C-alpha cells in the first residue's frame, strides 16, 4: 500500500507540474494554427460515353500535399468503377475506388488524395454498359499565389502574346468572328443575354466602347452536350458608337477586306503533319485573360471532336481550333485534358450536323424566330383515328431516352421514339392511331435516372386528341401511363331482330273470290 501511495503521489506531482507548465505557456502564447490553403482549378474533362478511359491530373506546385476531384457529373453504369491512384511524398501508393453508390455517398467528390498527381481510370466489368467520366474541376492543397497554370501540355506554359483581331473576350470565355457579324463560342459558356458584350481587345483590360458589341439574342443557339457536342453561334449587333458591324471594324485594323474574320475549313483526314493553333483569353500567371496563342500537334480526329496539344487554361473555352497548315478554323475549343505528363485538350468539330446547320443559316443571312425557325405546322388531321403528340425535352444524355406506345387491345406497338442525339433539345412526334382503344405509353432511361433532374432538366408530355394524358421527367428506368378505353365488347349471342319477319299479305286488298254458284237443279226441265 505504501508503495502504491508513493507511486500515486509521484503521478499526481507529475500531472500538476505539467498543468502548471501548460498554464504558463498559455498565458504568453496563442496556439499556432497552420494556414489552410485550398485552390480550385477549372478542368472540364469529359470522356464521352465509353466503357474505359484513363486521365491524369497533375499539380504544378512542388510538394502539393493533396488533390481532390469533382466527379459529381460522372455517370457510372452498374459494374463500372472509377479508380483513383496517387503517390504520397514517401512513395506510397494511395488508391481510392468509387462505384456509383460510393460516388453518391461522397457527394460526387473524391477523397483528398495525397501527392502531386492523381491517375483516374474508368473500368467496367464484362456486363457493364457505357459510362461517362466527367471531372468538372479539382482542388489542391495549395495557396492561390502558388498556382502557375492549368491544362498546360508539358512542364511550361508556352503561350505567347497575340494580337489577332478576329478574337474577342466574352464573359469568362473566348469568342471569334466568322463573318461581318456572326460569332462562335462554346455552348457551356452560357446563353448570352441582352447585357452580354464581346470585347475585341488584346490586353487584360476591357475594350473601349467602340470595340464592344452586343449579341442579337434571338439569333443565338447553343448546346452544352459535353465533348463533341458543345457549341454556340449567333449574330452580333452593330456597335452602338460607330454603327459598324464587328467584322468590318476589325477588318479595318488588319487592312484588307475579309481579314476581320476566320474562314471555316475542312477537318484533316489524318493527324500526321497537321497542327492546331489555339488563340484565346485563358488565365495565366502573367497577364491573365489577355490574348495568347500556342501551336501543338493534332492528336485525335473523331467523328464529333478533335484532340490536340497546344497549351490552354480556363478562359480558353470557345477559342477557335485553327488548322495551322491552312489557317482555317475547323472547330471550337471546349475542354481541357493536358497535363505535365500527357493528355490532350479537346474541341467540337465545326462540321457536326446541328452546329454546321445553324452556322450555315446564320451565314445565309436569316435570323430564326426566338423560339422556332419557322411556324409549327398544324398536326395532320386524323379523319379515321385519334391524334397522338409526344414531346420529349432531352437531358444531358439524350442517347439514354426511348419511348413506345402499345395498343392494350391488340398488344401491337403503335409508335416509338429515341434514342436521341442532341442534349437539352426538344423532339416532337405527331402520329395518328386507331380510336376507341386503350393505350400504354412507356418512357425509358437506359441508365436508370430518368430525364430530370440529376443530369439536366428534361421532361416529356403526351397529348391524346389534344388533351394531356401523361407528363413528367423524374423517374427511374421507366415510367408507364395508361389512357384511352377499350371498346365495349359485342355480346356473343345478342338478341336480334327476326332474320325474316313475317311478310305482309301479298295483296291484302284483293277482290274476294266470287262464291261458288248454287248447283243446277238436276230435275229442272
């Protein structure tokens, strides 16, 4: 017991001594809290619809403690996973695996993965349908003043100052002229409003009033459908000070007719020997958002998009993709993807059908009505049936949406639609169907998230003889609505009128047959 008491006394003495020391320290010093540095970087990487993909993100600041990715717009099919691999400063591999449930549980973000870089791999099992890897932005554990650049293809930012009169700064993006008044930008840059102005300037400051132009809002059409379907085009109004169209005014600066806008060209058939120039208003460590340009190799030619390796950063979205060998514009820059160790930046081809069609219309001199290019024709009458109208407003993934209409009386399919090609677009189907039947309308989403409101704000409406019978957007894999009515069945053995009614007398009013005369008296003389 004595020994125990002694031990307890020593312990108590030690504790009291420690508390006194802490009290003395706290009276003269505040706790030293390390400054928490976090910097967000716009990235806009989109793999498109694929079953496998590999991408890498690298910080340009030495000894970056961690990187966190925004994967909230990714779309993972059942059986698909995102595998993220980083390397700690001690060389240890850091791995995180996210399937659709784990991604949802993490609010769409990766963990803070230790190290200067993260390798991102989309993998699928043999039964998986196609998925989509989207990295909207990422955050590093660095301070703003440590940042050099994003989506630079290599170790250094090789962009040079530029004075191309055909390019302008519009909001947080780049726009460019293709005629006296028609301009192009990226669809994800947003729909211009009445207050939007494009500034034709080279430096970091705004353009003088005579070099600022408003947008003819009714002429503008834009699509934000990801890599290969991201574009916007419209018409600019004459300058409010000079009254000149922008292409005319910019042409006066370069000295010859037609030099104030880009010529649209043909996409090369092969990457060998072809290079791409990107000129625009990207962010930078020096003279951020001033006009800069860089040339790099063309690396991929796909049916709807191009990949290339000139340096770009946030703010370059909307820049012209210029074929260096001809000087022609062959696309619009939309997404980053380069890093110090590889990858490519990306843009939408100028010749995809919807983009090309709208540009051709603008260059042809006509302006569409604010809602539709032409009045909608009245539905074709259905003299021997009923009118069905199905309106589909697609979300960001139109290829997932289909629908059909089945006659409940005959089990025959009467109409169907989808999959669709254009994101955030409206599709209308008018058909005539037999009257007096019960119908089942079913809309499907192959990924299982409906058309609203996770990846866009799609919707659907079904009208039957002018009355709305189904509408919605938020559903899972499918949603069905029954309308109409089956005809009343005919009795198997109905009571019918006599097959052959008793006819009236042939001649009811005929003169009676004369009576038989009395017999002759046989005894008469």
